[in-house]
C-alpha cells in the first residue's frame, strides 16, 4: 500500500494538495511566505505521489539556490527557465521550471511560489493567471461582507468545490467555453449529494461516471450549480480575472414552468395536514409542531423566518397584532425586502396563538441575567440555532409528518405553504405589490420599490384575512399543552 508523504494532503472533495513549509532563513527571499501550497489536480493517490515527488525535487533545488545566494555564491541557473522574475531584494532570477502536464502549469506553480504575477505573453489571454481557488475565496469573502447568510456562503462553496474537483485548481482565465462545456457535460451526469453518499465517497469523478445505476441530479439542481458558477464568472470578470463571463448561458432549459417546480398544497393536502389525529388529539411533542405550519399557512412566511421569531416580535400596533420579521440579534433574513410586519390572521388568534405567546412572556424570569437581557426570548424556545438557522429540525420533522399523512407528492415540501398563500391571494386578484409586501418579495417597480415605504400592518390586514381555507382546525390549549 502506497504511503502518503507528510507534504501531501487531501481536501474534503478528494483532491490531493502539495504543501511544504519554507525554511525561515530564506523566507525573506520569497515575500515572507510561510508555506507553499499547490493543487496536484488529481484524486488518484498514485498520481499525486508522483507529482508531489517531482515538486519536492524542484523545491529542494530552489532552496539550495537561495541558500547559496544567501552565502554570496553564484549558483548555476541551468535548471531554470529565464523569465525575469525578481526576488524581494530586487535581484532578478529565473522562473523555476517544474515538470507538470503543461508549460502553463509549470509557470503558474513558480509564480505562485514567488508571490508574483509577471505578465506572461500568451496567445489566448492577456489576463492574470490567478488560481480558481483564489477567485472563489474572494467571491465568498465578498458575499460575507454583503451580509450573506453562512448557509448561502457554504452552499456556494460546495458548488464551487465540485467545479474545482472536475476542472482542477487551474488559472481562472484558462476556463473558457470548451472547458466549461466539458464541465457541464460531466456535472449533469453526476448524482446529487455526491459527498454524502458512501458509495461515491472514495471515488474519482471519472470512476463515479463509469458506475452503473447512477441517478443524475435533478435538472433544477444542475441549473443551480450553473447559475452560481455564472455569478462567480460575472464577479471574476469585474475584478479583472477574465475577459468575459464564459459561464453565461450554460443553464439547461426546463420544460416546466417556474410556478410548477414547487407545488402548492391542494385542499385535500391541507385537510390531511391540519385535520390529522395529531392535531385533533394533541399528539405533538413540541409547540412548534402545532404552530409553525399554521403560521406558514396564514402568512406565507419562510420556515426560518417563523422558527427564529422572538416573543418581542409578536406585538400589537394600533389594534393589529403583528409578526415583526426582522434580523435583530442572531436572526437572518434572505434579503432586505424580507424585513416586514405581517398581521396575525384572526384564525391564529382564535386558535390561541396570542394566548400562547403571552403565556411565554409571563414565564420570563423576573431577574434576567445580562446575557438574557441582550437576546430576546424565543417564541419557540425548544428550537436552537444551527448552521442553517433555526428551521433545520422543523424541516426534517415536517418532511416525516407530511409523508405520514400521505402528502408525499414530489415538489410538495414546507415551502409549498408559501406557494399556497401566494397563489391563493393571486386568485383573489390581490395586487402583486400587496402580495410582495406580505411575502417579503422585492418590488421591482421604480416608484414603489425605490421610493415607497413598506405597507402598514393595518393596510395589509384585510388581505391577510382573505386567506380562507376549508379546514376544521383544533384549538391549542396553553394550560395542558394539548388541543381541544
């Protein structure tokens, strides 16, 4: 069995990397770089070891050259390819020649080591040879600066990791139409959740593609990958890493209408979900299992928006009880338009929601700790924040619950409540600006979107009351945590 040397590592996507600590006494000649890292562009242990050994030999030559230079000697440069690269002290030396698959990769490795990007005349591009991984880091760091959620950043990174795994950590400017078309042809044949399925975990991309019975990812999933990669290229173009967005137009056309991709719940579905034995007989273990689906049905709010609500977010403004959907404390919103105040539907009040909320407020300690003072108590205190917000546990529970009640058609998920509400209002000819105000969608119009303030809860209340479903609901009891 091949033993992997200490200077070879493997990332979560299965690609091998070469990493070597630079001796302290010569770091001043290499822009004070502490270590040199380079993708070996392979998932094969045998190939990785071979390429790393070649790199190690050339690194030893470089270190010997710099140590001799430090002693005042004039070492031979016969093993170098002269290109006029300067060290940090201004001395001009040659670019290191490293035996990789192409001359471009040899030059790229040497430039990365020297921390320098000299102009290299090529026939294909005048743009920098910055690595794909560096561009990805810059894009994701800027996402964080724009207050993107940790979940969104991680999802983008996972998509970009698969891109890197397929094409290699190459110069970003080298990725043009032929390379991206080849990537797309592999992507659409791969299974979804490739890193989570044991059968694929230790396989290379090519090995997975050769396996029998591989179910390709859904078209929507593939398009999400391609759309995010297009966003990366759009950003990279604006930063000067490439001359155009070569990923634009890669998405695959769908024969489904957008509104059909996520299905709304039918009247029968809603009866199955809300007239079940669990609702009628009070069989839920936690309050959120009763309330969260109901709030979604009578507001159209997103799962995490509901699950992260604080008790202070439920209050009365000029006679109208509201859900104040905001990003205070540790709460996260999808975008700026998501911040809104939605009236509490009279059906929720009738079922005991305000009583439930008030009861929790009365249970707040009379002498809270400083930490408790800083963070509002939660509407559903049993839910804890995770990487993806407060809704993870509820999402998994609801997936099991709807299947138990035979609501298991593809495309019907918790988000279907949102589609149900929006379509219900649409069919009642509610103006789209009002629907956008209730759902927290961006109003694209110049007049209302740019200059208009959000609709008041008082104005939205009659439209919320239009949400009228033929369901025999069961009242929630605060005292016994049961329903009757």
